[in-house]
C-alpha cells in the first residue's frame, strides 16, 4: 500500500529554538561554535588568507601589492531525517494530549541532530550507517585537515600541545578542543609524583574549558567507518574557521498508512509514524586552522 500522509506541518518556532538549544548540549561542534543562520538555498562565504604585513609608504612612493588570496566556500544545507512509531491513539488525543508526545519526540530529534552534525561534519559519514558521504573529502574535518599528530594515551597532553603548535605555527588561533572519552580518560590518568595533573577529567567528567579553550568530551569525535583510524582530539579555531547553521522550518509529518520505515504495515500494527526533517549546513572555512590527534 502506498504511503499516505495525513498531516504535514511545522514545529512551532519556539519548539524549534528549544530543539537547537538542546543540540548545543550534545554536539561538540555546536558547543565549540555558535550557529549562524544558513539560507535554505545555501550561501557562499569568502575567506581571506593575507600573507605578509602592512607597508609603511613614504611620501611619493609606490604602494606595494599584498599577496592575499580569496577562497570561496559554499555552505549548502543537507536534509537530516528521523522518524519514530507511536501508538495510533496519538491521532485520537486532544491537542493537549499530543503535546507531551511531540515534546518527547522533539527532544529525541534534537539529540539525533546533534550527533548527526558531529558525525557528518567531523568525519564525512552518513550517521545512520557510518558509510562515507559524498562530501567527505570536500567538507569534513577528516577529509580536509592535514595537520595530524599520532595519538599516545600515556602522553596525550603532549599530543595536544603538538597539535596546538601545528596550528599556531601557521599563524592561526586555537580556541576550542574536542576530545573522545578515551582521550579524556587518558588525561585523567596522567600523574606526576602521584598527583593527578588533570583531575577535572576524572570519573568521566566533561569540563567546559581546558587551559582557556572551550572544551567538550564527546563520543562522536572517535566515530569512524570500518577500517578507519579513530580521532581522539581535534583542536583549532572553531569560532572563526568553522561555520554551521540551520533552516528554521522543521517539518513534522504524521503518517497513518503504508510502511514508510520498513517495519510493517501501520494499520496492522495500530501505529502511526512521526517523521521530522531538518536542514543543516556547515563548512570548514580554513582547514589549516585545525589539527587532529589520531590513532596510528
């Protein structure tokens, strides 16, 4: 039987705002970089790499040319979809009765979007099955960042320092750090004369800052495709050299008929499907502003 949608609407603007606030609490990238509006049709961001310094020009002297380069980066939103079955009693509930279900669904959708943003933008993978996406080589940290340091758990703090030096050695700034739970645990285990050097990471804690850098410990950092090498730390200029955002309309469909998710006929199972879609875009504006600590 063909799928039939019985209702298509948008989540209320306030609920959409709440959803993306929740994303900031579960996405390393959203925590390290504030979102900016992304047009539904996408946008092109121009970055300037300005070599050399300004010149002092004497009276009557010629003004020398600079060696700046301009690099355009196009950010196009991609569609992220999540759907879930609930009892068809949902259709018979009053508006007040449906609200708790929609709120719970929105909360779950926010968490899935958060993880989806990280897995797609950090690794260039489809979050659903961890297969390589078409943009992996052109719009993901793993595909673009060439500054890498080999991970060693016993000296992960030295690894982080080497990664930071790789970035600032290129005259870039470092204001954020994302690390895997394994890296956080490794930091917590480093001791000097029996004294823990990074006690804020002990017992699985996730501090907001690490030596002045905004910090997040998130298992999405180490998500890899089969046969890949896990990232454990990513440092760089997240505030200026990375951008992400979303289109504000988040459509919600309530599907009563058919088998839209491959789990069996809805009428036979007395269920309906709630389906939400969000359009999220991102761009790594300057790959040299980042470095990755990665397994050998």
